[in-house]
């Protein structure tokens, strides 16, 4: 396999450093955790492939950290965006398109009696917290260690993938008074949650969780965890907030809360849900929604204020509708599932053959590969994995044209555009990488 050379990326990175803080517009794009140096500057993407500014081609498993699930520049989505652009990109008035996407979300995720569109997952989560506080008239939030919920102040405590990758578990600039409103409990630990609720229950507005974790690898809740979480939270008079910014529409056409792996959907239904990523088809979006009585706290009906100049813009909404159209096609998820299963099994076999400890957590068309020999069910276990080995693997794969996220905590994502040839090429690249790592 050929090795990529990236002199133009290096030159652009040097230039970017002059103008853009850290040379990147999101810290997760930096290569700090994988040995440093220039990240790859891409210039084009089509289907499951990227081309960089040096004309190297890559197979993409980063998928923009989750939103890209139909491949890049899918013709149906591109046509929807073009048509939205031709009709004007921003009105500042309601549109019929917003109703269409809201209906599609409600049909797929029935706990959403009412929704509101915003511009990012961060905004969606931030607002669910405000709404929960308005509804309960309480202030504290319980979250789970390693779950990332965007970069608003409250949820940057023990915040998973991005901050952890860069060794910033608790961000500077978050006042101690705000951090003191957040109680952190290990994921999959109902006893820990019980203790937190017993201690702070009367002050807790909400328990916030990624119902299927995507931010310290892909981690399923243990059987009974979500049921117990919902029951205990309600007994304490608090609301359950699911952050489904990654998980919604990633594993099937719906949320984690409607996923077949959970036998009793009524027992795990949240009061509020935050959405983002896939529902914008690759354009900026977020949404939140939930029970009618709770959502009616939001202005103009209620006293909790939330607004947005760009919210519900026709381009993002059209792209989201088009993306969900593609995902609704029969077999879309089964194909990603089968390809991810084949890829994960081959990676495991190859690592085993070369004596490299590897634990793969796969959920349908996405998985995380942890360099360790223990299971990864919570944040501590995800931290206790070999970051140097990951960095070596990441670079060996990149040099063979396989694009992964530059962090040991991030997932691999399949799309409807990956081909069997892409999977075979990735398996061959991994075999080479593991053979070099062994030596
Ligand atoms: N919630 C989860 C679970 C996420 O993974 C992310 C981003 O990765 C966010 C919220 C924040 O979304 P955004 O980056 O769109 O603000």
C-alpha cells in the first residue's frame, strides 16, 4: 500500500497557525493526542472518500464525528441544499419545511411531543437543562463521567472525548459556582446514582445521559441501567434528559430510546431529548424536544427563554429531511451493520494474530477499538487504554489512506456509501499496521 505524503497540509497548517487559534476550529481536529504536527487538510469529499490538498485519497471513518451517515455529497441531500439555497437561505420567519422535519422526528421518536430547532448539539443540550430547571424549579444536574454534552459551562465537567483527549477534563473558565451545580457519577453505576440522588435529590433538576455512549468509545448501557435511571430520577422528582446528539438515527431509524436492544421502551422514555448531527444531513443543526407540559416552559408559551437567528434555516432543515429520506430506505441500516460487523471481526482477528490487545465495542454500524484487554463499560476503563498504541495505529492507518478520528475515545462510523472494497482495503491496512506495531 502506498504511503501518503502531505507537504501542502503541512504548509497550510503553518499558515493556519498564524490566523486561527491552534490552527483548527475545533480542538478535536488537532493531532495533539496522536503525536502532534499538521492535521490533514481536506479539499473534497464524495461518498465514503476524502481527498486532501496533496491529492491523497482516504476512506473516511471519521464521518465528521457522526453527522455524515449517507456518505459525503449524497445526491439527494445535495439537491435539497441547492434548492434551498436557490430559494433563499434564511428568512427569520416560520417555514413549512420545519413542520415536515419536526413531524419526521416525532414519528421516529414518540417521546417528542413538541420540538424546537436550534443550531448545534451544544445549544440543544444547554437548553434542555434550562427547561428542566424552569420546570422543576431546581438547579443541580447529575451527569455521567466521560459523557460529552457539548461545550456549555455546566456540562464541561468530566466531559469525555474532546476534552479528555487533550487532557482537559474540567475546562478553565467555568466558575466554581457553576461546576458545583453538577454531580458526576460513573456510567452504568446505579448505586452511584442512588447515592447522588439520596444526597442531592431535592435540588436535582435533571439527570442527563447519553443513553448509548459515543464519547468514551461506543458503550451500551448494561441491562436495566436506563430503566433504573429513569425510575430513580422520577422518584426524586427530577427529569430525565437523553443526549441523543450522536445516537439518534445512528443505529436505526429512531433514537437509542426506541432501539430494539431495549425491551421496554416505556420504561426508558426520557422527559427531554437533545438531538443534532445526523438530523441536519451535514449542515449545522440541533433540536430538543420532549413532553408537552415540560416543553411548554419554553418562550413564547412559557418563561424559559431560548431563541436563534439561524434556527430552523431552510438549508439545514432541507438537508435534514433529505438525509432522513435516505435513511428510511429499506436495508440502509442493515448494510452498515453487516459491513461494520465484518470490519470489526477482521480487525479483532488481525490484532489477535499479532498479539495486540484490542477490545472492540460495536453497535450496529459504528464501533470503537480500544487498545486494552479489558472490557470498556465506563469512562475509567476507557481511560485505562493504551493511547500511545492508538497514536501509532492512527498514523499507520492515515499513511495508508484510512481516516480515523485523532483520539482513542472516538468511534469509527460507517455510512451507506462505504463499499465492500472500502472494507477490504481497510482490513488490509489494519493488518499491515498491526504487523508493524508488533515489531
Ligand atoms: N452531545 C453529544 C453526545 C455529542 O457527541 C456532541 C458533539 O460531539 C454534542 C452534544 C455537541 O454537539 P455540537 O458539536 O453540535 O455542539
